[in-house]
C-alpha cells in the first residue's frame, strides 16, 4: 500500500462525514482510536462528525462503518472483523463498553474518546452518558470568523463583543462555520474552503484537491482555551453563568428576561472586573 492510497482514504472519510454534516443543522463530533498491538503503523486516531440522523442509530452501525474505514485505510494489516470488536467510551477515567443495540446518542457525547476494542459487543449495556446533546452548527460569514479569531488572538473583550454582535452569535459553544471561495490572481474561482473560528478545516481546490483537518474545527470557547485568552474566557464564563448571550444587542429580550438576569449580571461583572484587575496587577509586579 502507498501513502497516497491511505491519504485518499482519509480524504474520502472526512468528506463523507463533512457532506453529511452540511446537510443537517445539528451534528456531533467525537474522537475515535484504535491502539491495539505494538505496531504503531497499525494504530489509528481520527475525529468523526456524525450527522444528526445517525444519533438515533444503534452502535452496531457505527462500529461497522469504522471497521470498514480502518480496513480500507490499512490494507497492509490483517482486516478487522466487526463481529470481533466492540466500541468503548473512554472519555476521562471511565471505560464503558457499548452494546450493539445501544443508541449512539445515549452512549456517546460530543468530543468523547471512543475506542475500537477486541471482543464481541454485548447486545445492550446499561451505562448512559450524562450529556448527549449534539453540538449546534451555525453558518456565518467569513469576515465574522476572522473578526472573532482576531479578538481572541488579541484577548480583546471589547473587540469580541463587537464581533459577536455583528455575527449575532447566540452561544460561544456553537460551532460557527463559514464557506468561502478561493480565487486565483486573476480573480477566478478555483476552489472552496470551509472555516471555523479554529481555522480552515476542509477544502476542495484546484491546487490542493480535497482534504480536511478536523483538529482545526473549534467553537469560540475551544479556540479561546487553545489560545489561552484569559479575558475572553472570563467573559464567556459571565455569559454561561447568567444564561445570556455575550452581547444581546441583536437578540430580542423580554422585560422578564432583562429583570431576571440584571441582578446576577451586575454581580458577575463586578467579579469579572475584580479578577481582571488582580490579573493585571499580578502581571505588572512579575
């Protein structure tokens, strides 16, 4: 097998999920791994985006798909047989085998780590994940994505508020995505790219062909954590604790909504300002 064939299989895998995701307003991402044996070339790690309609399917459907993809991507190793493997949710300290008849949404949460493990699947297991809510995908303009990136990179909360208001972001935990044309020096369209706040995560261009980098796909909150943007994260924490958008200027709110959050918001803003001042003083004395 050549590297090209493995790369082509990887691209095909990414685009199957990418296209399916694009057809659905909601989807769920998680990580999949196969680490059995001592041969590193036989190991496999990837990130999967499941379309909404898959979430009510049994785990056996997902197991068979992943085994089939693994076999295509690793033709130099002995084929796995789906009947001899099971899925295991191993996010954090837990290791929970998943039954073949368990619904995917009941046992896999967004961003969980799911392993292919040897041994046949039980028909059904009792364990359920605590959070099966799929991440929400929202289409925005590419300029909005760039403005949000710039605000996080600078850890500038005022710029972030302006960018959030411009994009009408409802939640910093939504997956914001933008599609943009790629043009050559003469202004002719030569391809398409898809971006999140975390960067370009998929492309189809004349120069590069088709490809994806799911590690670049990130929500506003995830990107702020990657960049260590402490002020932005503090502002997001205020938003989360007050159950309100970061900026509500473009979102209609009732009198009851405003009254119910006003007292809490005042306290949280005082706490935020105190934390920021302490951080600045600490940096100045370092």
